[in-house]
C-alpha cells in the first residue's frame, strides 16, 4: 500500500498547537466566554461539598478545565497524548502536589479496572476515531458509583456553525492556520451521533445544554453528560 507524507498544513498546525491554543480559544471575548461556559456546564452538579478520591481528565491539553473544578479531590491526573500541551499545563499549576501529569492516549488508558472515582472528557470525544470504543475504555476504569463526565460541542449544529464563522475561523485564518481543513480532521464525530452513543451506553444521566436549556443541537453550542456508573456497563 502506498504511504503518503503527512500534509504540511497539518504538521504546521500540530507543531503550533500547544503555543496557540489558549490564545485562540480563551482570550477573545465572545469565544472565550463560550468556552468557559462549556467547562462550567459540565461542573454544575459538583460543588465544594462533593469529594472524589482520584480524578482523571482525558485529553487535558493545556489544563484549561481544571480551574473550573469546584469539588474536592485527593489526586487529579491530567492525561494527553501531546507532551507539549502537558508541558504548558505543568506551568499553570507548579505548586499543586495533588495534580499529576501523564502522557496517555485517550482511547487506551493505563489505569486499572474500576480505579478512578471521576473521569472527565472535556472537548475530547468529537476528536476520537471509534468513539464507542473510547467510551467503553473510559467506563472500564471508573469505579462503581463513580462518575463519567463528558462535554462536547454541538458541531455541526446551526448555532455552532454560525459561531465558528463569527470568531474562531477568522482568528485561525489570521494566524495562517488552514481552519476548515484542520476542523475536518479534528472534529471527526458529529454531536448527534455522540449523544446517541452516550444515551445508549449510559442511560439515566444528567444532561445539560448551553446556552439554551432546550435539548437541541441547532440552538445550542455545547452539550454536557454526567452519569454515575454501576456494576452494569458497556463491554
């Protein structure tokens, strides 16, 4: 089989990702507000009165989600396949003895079965090939009574497509990033399909939409899913 060289636009994007991600997504007023709201959305059910022993975040990137976690924990593990993004996260939390960093693939985890009290996947599932297998892997490591938390964008809903053109696309193009091409490779799973997978595997979850509390992909920008896992889980 013929092997093709990786596209230059993709190589350039991945090389710059760790250094431009926070600036591209969290500093612009409207886009930054929306992204922060997505992290708050999935954390709403967990206030300071809650405690989790071990929390694992999948695809933690530059550590943008951790500041929104309000509950207490003993150990918080940020995992990502990209060492450069984890290096950025390390610089954000230099004095946190309760925070660890591990380079791991989001689709194949190095944690023991049912060893994690809460697993968080913030803006991750839309990127993973064969997401149904990733969900099974995530469920494998969560204890009975533990929580699986997922937040995803409503791509390709109408509101998401409009918002993309009003901010992120323009900013990326200004930085020389081939935005449409990159998004075609990054967001490989639609929100509609991911919601169907989550509801099939994990019924009885707490679901939330933002900015309108109406279950509509086209009217919202983000969807959050929090589910307590029992002894029965997908395999």
